[in-house]
C-alpha cells in the first residue's frame, strides 16, 4: 500500500477532517445496521488517542443538495457515541457558523460531526468553493471512506488537494487487500459475480476473465447470457441492449486464461414475491410464464467444488433476489460454502455484505469490503479519485 496513512503524519493538537462512509440505514430514528460505523472505529480511536481534534464528515442517503431532516446525521452520531463511550456533538450545518464553532470548540482528543454533507448542493459536483470551506475546518484531511472513493466529490477529492491528505486504517486495509487479490493472489483464483445487470459488471467481468482462473456468473444478469446463447428466458430480467455484449464476453472467454461458468440450473417463479411457487429447471428450459429468481442446487454444487480447491475467492453481488427469503437460498448456500473454504475470501460490499451477515457466516469470511461501486471499479482496474488524491507515503513528513 503506497498511500500515506495516519501513521505517517502528526495529528496531535491538530484539527483532522475525517471523511467516513456512515451512510447507514435508519429506522425509527435509530441506526438499523452499524457495520459501517464499526468499520471506522480503529481510525477514530487512534486519532483520539493521539490527541487529534476530529471533525467527522459523512453523507446519509440522497438529499440532492437540500436539507432533509429525515436524513440528519444525528442518529449516526448517537450510535458512534455509544460505541466510543463518548459524546459526539453534531453541528447544525456543514460549513456554516455552527460547523466552525463546533470545530473550534474541540479540545485534544475531542470528536464532533458535521451535518449531512450532501445537504450542500456543491458536494456531488465537487464545487471548489465548498471544498475550500470544508478545508478551512481542518489542518489535516484523513479519508477513511473507501465506499465513496470512486466519487470525485468535494468532501472526498476536492478537499484532499487543499490539506495534507492521508488514508485512515479502513481505507488502507481495503487498498491492501484488493490490490493483493488483483496483483499477487494465491492461486487458483475463483471469482463469483452476481447482480441484476451485466452493464454494471462488464468492466470487472472482462478484467477478471483476464486475471483469474474461473469466473462463475449468477443473479439476473445470467439471463442476458442465456439469451446470448439462444435460450428463452421467459419473464426474466434481460438487458436487451447487452445481449450482443454478452455474446462478445462468451467469445472472449473461449480459449482464454479464465473459464466462464454460467448457471446450469435455476429457480423460477411466476412472480418475484414472497409465497410464490417455485421450481428448479435447467438453464435452457425456463418456462415462458416464469422468471429466474435464484441459482439452482446443481449450480451451487459446482461453485462449492470450485471453492474447495481455491487459493483465493472474490465474490461480488447476490446470486438471487436475496431480499425474499425463498429466493435467497443460493446466496446463503454459496456463502456457507465460502465460509468452509480454505481459500482467502474477499466479498464485495453493499447488498452482498448484508446477505453474508444474514447467512450468519460473516465472521468466517476473511474480508468483507465496505465498498459497493468502489470495490467494483477497483477490481475493474480503474483509478479511484478519492484514492488518487491522497499523498504517497514517501512525500509525507512526520
């Protein structure tokens, strides 16, 4: 990991603007899932122990540059305070007088949080004026929000050009693990890609096909590949404009480094709803009135066999409609198989991270990324703006 971290810079008595990804689901005014908050605790505790005056910046939801009280960070700060055993005051604004007063009031080891940064209309457009005002609240910038590192926003990329900018421990760990599985993994490397649309996974799919030993496809995007192979797909989700693209991927995989595996059987239902009757059919026998909702048991067994011999496993995206219990069996079974594997296991974040938690095996997965889109873009081989803007280790003075 070539980027400088908080271990490479003095933070004692200095205001540290800390960007985190605390975009946690809220229910009845409380945090419903605190995994993202817990992920940044090591960085926050280290900053406090070193006497930093920590000003936390995060977004919640998509308020589109407007103040939305239902998306206030107050419940986030409350949960963080519970985990730290400390009070975490919240500024009433992002870069206004309350933010300045809150930052100025911090003592050594103190911590506070700005209001939802996406309340500011200039955040997602990376407005220079907003980046200037954010930078004025700190002496050092620490980015621990890997989940937003693929976005060039004012609080992720813009401010990093205005302050000494380094990575937090969570960011550093993400970069270390993902770089390792791309550049020098234990072989054989098995990738599993799920999700609804091939268009969102095309880049990572083509990159992994050139690097890994086998790639298994699941989720609704498998149906686009079925169509490319001339099969009927009933009422399943298919990206019609991507069928030719899928055909090209199949050709790319022929005779290449990696073997591409599509589901050999699938679970179909008349509709994607709880209680709908299901049946298992071969991939090329999908009924006209049915839709694919999960992978079938033979496909699960094939993936399990791959895991048994794997040195490294990379998995991104659910393999069925995991939100509906009856259609989550494939994802759950593959998760349990991965937990039994001796290979080094890396799971993409977002929906799949939640599904792994629900399967009860998260503690047996070597690494669950906190990124969704960021993880995909990194595995695709793209440069992440929020990472590129951080200082390299050799140019930072203690």
